[in-house]
C-alpha cells in the first residue's frame, strides 16, 4: 500500500467503515470517501485501487473488529448467561448504526466476494453457537434433544434479524424478541 503508514491505513479503513455503515456501498460516492477520509482521490486509488477494493478491505477489518462479540460465545457460564451477554453486546454495538456485514448482505448479495465475507462471518458465529449449545446440552440447560446444527443456524438467523430490527425498535421490543428466541433453554 502506497505512502500511507500502517497506522494511517487502519485509521483510514475505520473511517471508511463508518461511512459505509452510514450510507452503504451504493450510497457512498468517491467524493464522500475523499471528504470522510481527508485524502485526495489519487491517494485513495494508489492505496486501495478502487472504491470496491476499499469496501472489501473495510468488510474484512469490520469482521476482525467485531470478533470480540462472537468471542463472548466461548466465555464460561450457562448457555442463557452467555447468550444474554452476547445479545446485549450486539444490541449495544448496533444501537447507532446497523452492522456493516448485514448491510452488505442486503445491498450487495450478488457480489461474490461480499457474499463470501458474509458467509464466513455467519459460519464463524454458527460454530461458536454450536460449541456453546453443545456445552449447554451436556449440562442439561437445553430442552429436549434438538439438532444443535439446526439450532446454531437458527441463532445466526436470530442474530441477523435482531441486528436489522434494532435499527427501528426500542429495547423492550428487542428484549421480548430475544426472550422468545431463547425458548429452547430451561
């Protein structure tokens, strides 16, 4: 990457994440990026080659930066405690703007590289849910004997749905949705 130092590149990508979260890929013009990043067009092109490449780099960095939310699913505690911590962190993260990866999946679903990044993120979450649910089932914290793979996919879907819903819904409604979604816990 051209003349920008590594720390400046990370700051630049973080600013790009903010603008893409606010306006989406289609709604973000090159002039928006020039203004938000405080760089001229040639510096952006020299460093990132294109708006699309900058967007893909921003998606990667966003996934890395939000991995701490998924990491909660590996923390100790009962299934319910861990899931409530996870969803509360998710609510806090999306309070101001929706998740960039969700926004990308809605806006750019036909783009193979965007779809791959969204899929990777969903798969990481699914594996994290699966290991948590496996622990919970072994400890008798889950009703019945559900298919944990299916239940993990369900929780990824709940996560994505709650993320979208949180943009226009109050916290009480989100808590009700979450409580209903966790019906499978004892």
